[in-house]
């Protein structure tokens, strides 16, 4: 064995010491804190205002915390606020949105994932043309298609129904979701697909047994994209549904923009927060998965 | 009818790129055939065609006397092992082994029996309940081989199975694959770019370049009598020395040196003069006491020495070009020394300068 020697060292050795309050750190964290405050401030104002009574709001101290905390505006926003003719708050809109979002998300993701899988792994004739057309669809402005779709839905007898809106959402989710899934499946090792074919698995066998279990991250991304996108949609909701089936965003607009009487800022704030709560929750719950999925699928072309 | 795999007039094109051109190959039952070539030569593509993972542009593939050109991969009676192992990550080892059998609709008892047998042969019984992520590279490749093994097929296809492993593991698994072949006596087609793997494993080697088979023969033939300059340079490490010169009346003249070619077996009697390239393997140059028996002898000065332990590689200048010689690892030489070399034309190779074919 070699001799163990310890030298007496002088001068710099080991890890280089770093100061906590270096100029670099102050600048970096200072900027981050400023930006964070800037973005958090509106939310703070909303939360604070929504818990004040109207007299307190009239005092005009936007940033001051509520003296008397009240949840009455929240209750009113949910179940009593007037949207046009009816006065049952956001609750109807919320349940409409749920009934629109869930089937749209499931249908669009189910179809788009199979599309992406077929485009990535089963090179059929005309696959490239099909893909190009689909991607091209992503660049056509929605406004161009609004009225033609109204006619199509009317002819099918679906205009004004939730089913019609679900179909519209499913179709409009197709280009971006297919691209997402295709890129993800392309990034999976091709040899896995080949091995499964040698093992005698068919189109659906490979999809369900091999591809699906490996695609949790990209499915998470797709769910988030679709839930937030469809939940936040206003245009399609207002165009393709009738007042009794308006989604939550349209109901919110009707509450906030109703012109008669006093503007109840606290109710408006509460209603806005309630509407935004669903996408917000989804982001908080799935933050890490979302980032991982985006990194896994969306970057590679 | 003794051939296990027959490939007839096979063409494969990707758009305008011709990857395989009119390729013919017969592989005998129980034979270990290695497809060897540098990357992009079409060897993996050929293997994928045999497996049915790529549609061919023209030609036929027969396996065990059946035309399988249009058959699905699973119907061809093949098992395949991939470079990246391609184990299904969400399944246990057992799940990986049984996936193909379940797809084929085999009875549970039969599946269990086959997995047991394969696990015994490959010594992976303790790993059956583990997921691939919990296995080392060597274990993963063993499972991948097992997946081909349980299918109970006639033909095994290996697509660079050892390339992802470190050097020591590669050597170990190489021996295991050879032993497996000796025990099972299946036909095996093995793609690699590693000439050591090719030489040690193969019954026959097919050297491929640009979608064509350059030479098909036993490792001995390919090493000893390469059919052209490309094969000669590709096989052997360190690679063959080439001397560009003129051949006239049994004398090879290069850079003012004349080497008598007496004892060289010409492939044909037609050409005995003209521009030629003489190829001499570094290990076929003799040094020391053995020089006196060599038909041609010369003195050179050493430029560079590369000791590898078992051998010492010596670089020198000879006949106006670089020349490498393999000496014994015990040889005491240093840069600047003059040593005497002996060359035996019987072990050398001569190629036509223009066609690069063996003379």
C-alpha cells in the first residue's frame, strides 16, 4: 500500500468561499422579488377586495386589508348574482363548464393521441400530407371558421347544445394535440416499437400495452392544456351555446358587465377568482409534471 | 433444402437513395453469420428487412423454405435482439419475456415453462420480478436475448447487441452468445461494426459496403485472402500496411525497393504486371531471429513506439511510406533504433491499383 501523506497546505484550498450578500446575489434576488411582487399584487388586490363590504370599498383604499372580513360577496357571486335575466350566480355556468370540459378533454386527447401514435410509428401513405394539413389547421384564425361552423352545427341540429360545443372544442384541439403526441411518440426509442412488432403486438396492442404506459408525462401536459384552454374559452362558448347553457366564462362576463345598479366590485372580484380557480388548481397540483412533460414532448420537432 | 434464410435480388430504396442493391445471400441452417461493415453500409437495414420491420422495394426473403416477403415480423419465426435492449420499461422481466407469448395466445403453463427454461439458460431467474430500470446493462441484454429465446424460433437476429456495453462486459457476453449458439444450434444473424466480434463469433462473415456484400467467407478467408483493398483495410487491427508500386515479372517495385513476389498465390494468372498495391499486415512482418528465414529482408529506423503490453507496435519509414510492424511485447526497442524486418510474400496481398481487386 502507498504511504499516506498529509501535506501542510498554505494558500487557497478546498471550495472557494462565497459571500451571501455579493453584488450578484443582491441584483439577482432583488429583481426576482420585484417581479414576483409585481405579478402577485393584482391577485392580492382581488382577494382583499372580495372580502370587503361595499362601504369599505367606497373608501378607496385598494391595498388595505379588510377591516371586517366578509364572505358574503363570494356567496353572492356563486349563487345570487344576476346574469342578464336569471339571478342564480355562477353556479349554473360552473356546471355547464364542467359538462363541456370533461367530455371535450377526454375526446380530444383520446383521438389526438392515437393520431400522433399513428403518425409517429405507422408510416402510412399520405401521412406527411395529412400531418401538414393538420398543422396548417393550427394557423387558421378561429374567427374565419366561426360562422361556417354555426351553419354546420345548425344543419346537424346541434346548434346551441352542449354537444355541439364539445365537438367544436374537440376539433380545435386536434392540431396542437396531435403535434404534441406525435413529437412525444417520435422521441420514444423506435426499437421498442420494433420489438413489440416482433413480439406480435398489433396497432392497438402496441398503443395500449407499450405506448400508453410510457406516456404519462405527455398526457398530463395534454390534460392541462385542454382543461385550461377549454375552461378559459369565451368565444366558442358565447357563439355556440344558448343562455341556459353558457359556460362559466360567459356567465362571469355577464355578471361583471351588467350595467344596471351599483357596480359590486367585491362580487365581481369573487366571481373572477372562482372562475380562475380551476385552471389555477390544475397548475399548482401538476406543476412539476407539466414542466417535465413539456420538456419531453414539445421541444423536439 | 438446407438453407435457413435465403435472400434473393433484394433491393431497398428510401426515396431516391438505394440502400440495398440486388443483394443475394443464403444462410445455412444453424449457421452463425455476421454482417460486418462501417456505419451506413446497410447492414442493420438488411437485418430489419429480414425481420420484416422494413418493406423491401424488390426481391424476396425466404425463411425455412417459406416466402415471407410479405409476412408480419411475428409470423416469420424470428427473434430479435436490439442494441438499446428495447425492454418494455413498465413491465417486469417476466412481463417482458411473456409479452410475445401472450400475444401469440399460448397457454399459461406453456408460457411459464418457456420462461423458466430461458431464465435457466441465461441465468436470470433471480431477476424475473424486477423492472428493467433496476437491471445493469449486461442483465438487460440478457433479458433481451431471453425475449428472443422464449419465442422458440429458428432464426435469431442480433442488431449490434453488445455496442452499448463496456469493454469487459462485451467480451463476457460475446463468449456467452457463442456458447448459446453452440448449445441451441439456431441460425443466427448478427450485425456488428466490431471486427473482433465478427471474427470470434462468425461461421461466415459478410462484409458490406454501400448496400452490397463485398466478400462473404469464413473469418479465415476474409483475414487471409481479402478480396479487395477495402476488405483488407477493414479487417485486422492495427490495419494493413499498403505500399503503392509497380508489379513486373514477379517483382514488386516501390520507392526504389524491389520485393520478389515468389511464393505469392495469384488469384488469376492473367495479370502479372502493372500498377499494384501490396498489402502487408503488421503482424506478418517478422523481426529478430526469425528474419533470416524471410524471403525479403530490409533495415528500417524506428520513428514511434506504442507498447500495448502483449505487443509493441512500431512505426517506421519503409520504401517512402509509413509502415507499421507488430513486435513482441518483450522486445527491447527504442525510437531511433535500426531493426531488420523480414517479409514473406506468401502472406501478403496484392491488389490492382485501379480496380482495387485482389490479384
